[in-house]
C-alpha cells in the first residue's frame, strides 16, 4: 500500500482532481481484456511529461511500482499493476497536436484514441495505417507500446512502421526525444524502435510523431465463402502470388462464423468451413481489375459464394461482422485463452489443421480467425474458468499451439505482446542469452525496477 504521505505528494504533482484513491474508482482500472483483476493503490491522470517525470522520480526514491495504461484493451495483462502501486492512465493526454498535411505527419499525445486520429487525418485526405480491431477505443500510446497491427498490416505494416519519433519519460524520470520528424534519419541507435513494442516497461510515451499516408481513391470489400479449409489456404496463397496485395485478407473458421452468423444476413450451408473478408484499395480502375482477378482465383479454389459490398454501408457491415468475432465468442464459453501466433503465410493450412488436432486431443473448443494475409492467426481456446479440468486442458493446448507454431517457423505473438500472460513461454522462442540482453537493457534504464514490473520476463 502507498503511505498517506506518498499519496499527498502524488496529489501535489498531478492535482487532487487527477488522482483516484477510493476502492470503487480503483476497481475501474483493475482490468484489461484478459479478464484478470489486479487493483492498484492509486490511479493518476497526469497531463504532461513533466508531471510524469516527477511521479517516476518519486517512485524511484520511495520504491513503488508505476504501470502505464491507455484504454486497458490489451490482451496480455500489460496494463495491470501486478505488484500494486500506481496505475498511470494517459487517457487525459488525448490531443491531436498537429496534422502536417504537407509532410504527411501527425503529432499526437498518447491518450488519443486510434479512431479519433483516423477521423482527424481523414479531414486532410490522409490516414494512419495501423487499424487494430479495437480502434474505436484503444489509444495510440497502447498501440505504440504493443506495436499493434490490424487487418491492413498485410499491405501497410504495423505501428513500428509509422512511428518517426517519440517523447519518452524514462523510468528514472529523464525526458528524452527519440527519432526524427523526417522520413529518413540514422543518427545514433534507433531508440524509437526500442521503445515501440516495449510494453510500457522501458519508458512512458508522452508524445508521438507519426507518419500518415494519403487515403486511397477507392476501396472494394468482398466476403468469400468456402466449404473446405485447404481451399481457403490455397486461395490466400494464390492471391498473394498473383502479385496483388490486398489491404486486408481476414480469415474466420466455422467456430467463429457460428458466433456471428446471425449478423451475416446470408444463407450459409452447414458445410461452410471458412470465410475470407478481402479488401482491395487504390486507384478505382485498378481496384476493379484486381477484384475481378481475386474473384476468379477464389472461384478456381472452389469458393461457393462471393459477395462484393455495393456501397460504404455494406462495407461497414462486413467489417462489423469481422470485428464482432472476438466479443461474440463469449457465447461459447465464459473465458478464452487468447493467442495471436504468426506463421509464414504458406504454413497457415498446417497451423489450422494442427490446431484442430490439438482441439480434438485436449477436448476443448478452439476458434481461429484473424489476419490470414500476414499469417497472424488468432487462436482462441474457449474454456469455463471455473472448470479446473477444462482450464488445465486449455493451458496444455496453449503450450501445444506454441510448439506447433515455432515448429512451423513462426512466432508466439504477432501483436498482443507478452505481458504476464505469455511470460512463462518466451523461453520457448528466445534463447537464454537473448533474454539476458533484453534484461540488461531493462536494468540499465530502470535500475530500481519500478516501471511496469512483472511483465515480459518471469522473475528478476
Ligand atoms: C476486441 C479487441 C480487438 C483487438 N484487436 C486487435 C488487433 O486487431 N490488433 C492488435 O494489435 N491488437 C488488438 N487488440 C489488443 C489491444 O487493443 C491493443 O494491444 C492496443 O494497442 C492496446 O491499447 P490500449 O490503449 O488499450 O493499451 P492498454 O491495454 O492500456 O496497455 C497496453 C500496454 O501498453 C502500455 N502503455 C499504454 N500506454 C502507454 C504509454 N503512453 N507509454 C508506454 N506504455 C504504454 C501498458 O503499460 C501496457 O503494457 C484488441 C483488443 C480487443 C479488446
């Protein structure tokens, strides 16, 4: 517990209206999307890098932990205060500071919600390519800390590809600027890349300079139904081999489809095994030609139905279906072990077949869906967490899925990060001396271990 003297000092730094200490209020900041609960001793809403710097200096002298938090939508426990102390919410630092439409750059505070940046950029005919399915509520700070991706990653890449520079408060309180405001820049080590994806363990992002792109002239979205999983995998590979790069190729298996079927408003036969949501963007003539090619490829691979959205509303409806999968899975079981492995695209059919075998062997329901275009498949092992035997079988399935993924040349997390949830497994992928190098970096920047302790690595 924080002493009353520390709470008074924190009030002095951020102001009485920017600190929560009652239990009811603290409970609101004790969750993320993993459904775990860890209650902080206090919640702070700083408004500037200087205030954060003071908080971190106090945390070092009084030795209490500080956990940064955006919207708390993370899937790996990153924003949960595992050792108590302060949750430092960036939600009130939520201003888009600048859109430089000549240089295609945005400067934002970390608490800006991804969709709000999209809306602001659109006014200038621009967009920010990273589009996690949580874009309506997740923050840019959280996107940077997790190096979030989204459906558009297959064509445009992930958050790290759009971060030019950062203002960061280091765990010991120094405020530094990293990176550049230009498209190129190679002076010194790339500290920007070190911070991106560091899960709030190496510094707190207080301002970000981001790269924007011009909005494409046209977009075409189609939903393609398959009765055979291997046909679906082959269709994805053939599309990519045709040298057309869609801006999204999202995959849903039969279990996922079952959860959102009523919103599909189309007749599906009981043989439906998979659906692809494919989007093309670019110059309108090119999009028409490319969509005809993609349609032909899907038909050659035995697609049973291809529905092309006729207007913006239908496009939105198709995306709503895809974005509702994750929240709809609760219909199956109250709890999910949510993994986001990545394999080389050509190995997706092997991954999906292997996951099916694991589901059968461990007698658990597994829903698979996600970003087929870049090989990042979400594997949701559905369990009742009050059923200890089912939970145990689910956890065993997780380990088998990771073993399968690594065997296929993949990685155990494409975008959700390690946090607490995957910390026990990083040794399956990283060699001990690599983990040692990472721990040394952490120790150098955070000698007292006060910033987001208990994440990524198990033990000290
Ligand atoms: C329905 C749903 C769909 C999702 N879809 C996707 C998807 O398609 N792609 C994807 O990548 N993710 C997805 N996610 C996961 C999640 O939304 C992302 O990881 C997102 O980037 C987290 O942002 P947040 O603001 O909620 O951060 P939080 O969950 O609050 O925090 C995440 C991590 O970032 C750190 N952090 C937050 N702000 C800062 C800061 N300013 N400085 C330093 N560290 C900070 C925290 O300490 C924590 O470690 C989804 C989640 C949900 C619930």
